[in-house]
C-alpha cells in the first residue's frame, strides 16, 4: 500500500479519501481486494474498517475504508 497526497499513483489501483479531496490510498493492481471509501458508515456486504482522526472526531465518526475480495474465474 502507498499513500499519495496529490494524485493517483500510476500503475496502482487507488481510492480517494474524500475529506482530503486529493489524498489517495493505493494498492498494486493485482491485489485481489478492491477498496471503497465511505463517509456515511459501513457499506453493506463488505468488510469495513473505521477510519479515525483523533484531532477531528466530530467529522470522522462515520468514515470507513471497505473492501470486498474480487473473485477469480
């Protein structure tokens, strides 16, 4: 995993972390997990991890990084 403060990283699959508008969490394209960001709670039928920002707890109480495993054929 790599973090970018400005743009998506070439040759990686990236998810925008909404509150920062230009920050991305990126993973290798062949990783079998596909991430989604949610600022309105967990996404149904996905595994989610609450994303916390201790210096701004009021804005971050319902932010999650979620994933599902891509099935291969």
